[in-house]
């Protein structure tokens, strides 16, 4: 719409679904960078079940790649962005399972305390994906309407 600010146009395009994808994607990118540049003994111990497959720095790159994919998906038209939600959930599920296995096997007994955190984020991502719908629809920036339906 003529005369509206850039932030209003961006919001009309992204909506809740795009914002969730782009926002969480950004967080995943920062977390992945943190895995690459910092050495955290607890994370290394908790992720031992999966760091046998790849080093923690490689997992950091996976977090970054999935974050970038999710952010790109956030800019896509709603309904053509389901792969972005898959990108968000991949490293999250791997980390959740790794922490749970490390806690159960005794490799990192404190891992049980992080499992609910990963599970809560996973639950919220699934809720946002379900509530905002995965069906193809025209975003509000293309129709100019308030709902985009």
C-alpha cells in the first residue's frame, strides 16, 4: 500500500508464520556459530551420542545451514515454506535425543535438565506451524487484505 512504512510491508509479507521461521532461523544460526567458536564441556558431553558421527563443529554448521534455510523459507509465500519447518526441527530433534540418550546412559547425567527445553521449543514450533497452516495461500502483501486468506 502506498505510504506505509517498510516495517509494515515486511510484517504483511511475513506474518506470524514467516516471523517464526525467520526468527528461529536466526537463533539457530547464532547457536551454530557458538558451537563452532566456543568449547562447552557440557554440550560436548551431552552430544556425545551424535558427535561420534560428526564433530561438534560440523554439527554447528548443520545448525547454521538449517537456520539459514528456515530464514529463507520465512520469506517465501505461506504454504510453500514447509521445508523451513523441517529445517528448524532437524537439529532440534537430534539435540533433544542426544541429550536424552546421554542422560539415560550416564554419559552426561545432567542432560535430563535440558531435554524439556528442547522439547518445549519443538512443541512451540509444531504449534506455530499447525496454527498458521501449511496450505498454500496468498500472503497479505499480494492481496492487500488484513488476513491474507
